[in-house]
């Protein structure tokens, strides 16, 4: 990189940084929150996106606990059936 090009870049960088806020206000979304309806929409979306991870994690924990209880109940039922089968075999062999 030549010395004059480097000097130009160093001189141009602060000017670009000063112009950046004006470019940001050109965004339609940046000025979209001016009406009450838009503010309510932004607030609702913010709340949804804030609470969504908690709801998803809570739902996953609820599902895992429910499935674990179902598996425990199935295991107990199988144990009872196996015990009843052993009792019936023992009584029929006598």
C-alpha cells in the first residue's frame, strides 16, 4: 500500500464514521417506531422473542419428566405382571 493511499484511508475513516449516524437514520425500520401501533408491535415482538426460549426449555423439561414417569409406570406394570406370572406358575406346579 502506497504512502498516499494509506494517508487517504486514515483521513477518510473519521469522515465515514461521522457520516454513519446519518446513514442509519435512512433505514425505514429505525423510524418505524413513531406510531403507537408500531410501538405496540415492537413491544409484543420483543416480549415474544424474550419469553420464547423459556417456554421452549420449560416445555422440553415437562415432556422429559412426563416421559420418564410413563417409562417408570410401564416398568412397574411389567414387574407386577412378571410377579403374577411367577405366582401362577408356582401355584400350578404344586
